[in-house]
C-alpha cells in the first residue's frame, strides 16, 4: 500500500480523495466544497470544449485541434466520476491489500515486496516527469506565442465575448489552470491502475514463496523420523489451506479491479487512439522552428506513455502467472500427501488460464494491445491526411 500512497496524496490535493480518518467536522465540509469546485471547473470546461467542437465540425483542422483536447478532458471527467463514485469499493480494495493474507510474513516475502514497490515507484516517477515537462512546455509555449496575440490556448465556447484584454487574460489563465489540474489527476490515476496490477504481481510472488516454504518445511519434517505423521499432516493442511485461500483472494481481487476500472480503461483506450492520431496530424503540419512543436511532442509522449504503462503492467501480471505455475512445478511438491497434491493441482489448473485484465471483456490489456492501438492511430492519421 505504501507504494500507492503517492497516488492518493495527489488525488487528495486535487480534491478527489478525502482522507478516511477525517471525522465529520469543518475540515470535511470545506474539503467537500473544494471537491465540488474542482468537479464544476473540469466538467464545465469539457462542456464548453464540446460545444466548440460541434461548431467546427465541418473544418477538419479545427475539428482535430479541438477533438483531442476535448477527448482528454472527457477521460478526466470519467476518472473523476470513478474515484468519487467508487470510493467505497476502492477502499475495500485497499483494505484487501492490507489484510493478513496479503501481508509480508518472511524475509523472502520482504524482498519480493520491496522489488515490486520500487518498480511501482520508478514507473510512477517516469510518467510523472514526462507529464510535468509536458505541462511546463505547453504552458510556457502558450504564454510566449499565444497570449501576446490574444489567442486562447484551447478551443472552447464562451457565453460572453472576450473582447477586452482583461477577460481574455482571465479565460487564458482559467484554461491553463483547469487543464493543469486535469494533467495532475492523470498522473495519479494513470499510475494507480498499473500500480494495483503490480501489487497483484507481488501477491503472486508472495504466494509462490510461501508455497515453496511449505514444501521445504513438510519435506524436513518427513525426513525427521521423530516427527509424528499427525503433526506433519496438520502443518501441511494448515499451510496449504492458507495458500489456497490466498490464491482465491487474488482472483477475487482481480475480478473487483476489472469491475471498478474496466469501463474507464476501455474509454481511455478508444480515446487514446483518436488523441494520438489527432496530435500527430497537427504536429505534421508544424515546422521544427514552431515554439509549439516541442510542446506537442511532449504531449504525444505523455499520451503514449499513459496507455503503455497500463498495457505493460497487464503483460507483467500475465507473465507472473506463468512464473507462479513454474515455481509450483519446480518445488518439492512430491513430498506432500495425496490431498496436498490435489490442492496444488487445483491451483495450477486455475492458473492454466492466466490472469488477463480486460476492458469489459472486449480488449485485453497487454503490450500486444498497445501495438494494435499504435497501428489503429496510424491508420486514422493516414485517413485524416488523405481527407485534408
């Protein structure tokens, strides 16, 4: 859980995660008001960008310029709804990660736990740095090139005429503030799901460690002739039962994660293909000397890494399932009783079909899916180029 603390600290900063230990008091009411303000700003900007998109439907260049930003904001709205609407279910997932079955019980468990914690933190930092640089480049480039000319950074409909410099500057600052908050939400949410997936990898590693320890313990007890057979059977049954329960909890945890985050992952996957091709389409029309060229390049890098770390984590989980089966097979399972061997066979049969995360059983989350996404984006880019 400590590896995911950064994600929830960021969500707390953005007004989307009220600390669980806060009682109902003035702090809670102020935070609720802050949450309402953030939600209002994000949803209102999305609606204004959608109206502008409809107004420029006939112009291909303006449409693509508006579409990828609006779709990005639409995904952020989905993330806000998921975090706020599924708060109780997310809390139950976190409680499961902190349960005794998922806890560290040995030095070997500690090494496995630390490895995956460091991996989660490393990938989170990489994605956060890419997004942060993108925010700075986009805001900085916009201030230098667009603000002096009185141009807003993003296409959006306003119910008033921005004729005066003061109104334009306020709208300019408002757009950058809302999109920056959205980018920060992306940093937290887009690394939370891969982080949870790597937590599952860690649990499969812990389960493999524990099973190896059980077989070593039972083998040592059988070698010791002084040990009563009843004691050996008791130790074996108790520990194997614990491993089976742990294994079932992992699958229940995966199923709940799919239910909570699956719909939005599908939305993110579909939006990413459109956003990537729209960004590349606009980037193709820029010269290398254009101040916004670097900004858009960083935006494309952020969007690509957003979906890549998710697909990569999905592949990690699937590979860890195969490692788990190999670890069981290579252990001292032959020293167990017939009942214990049948229990092992049950776990291995369950793992013959590995854990695969999917978007509502439509798209599997894997590196192969990421490659298909890139191909789809490239096909859409070619279509836009031919149309223009």
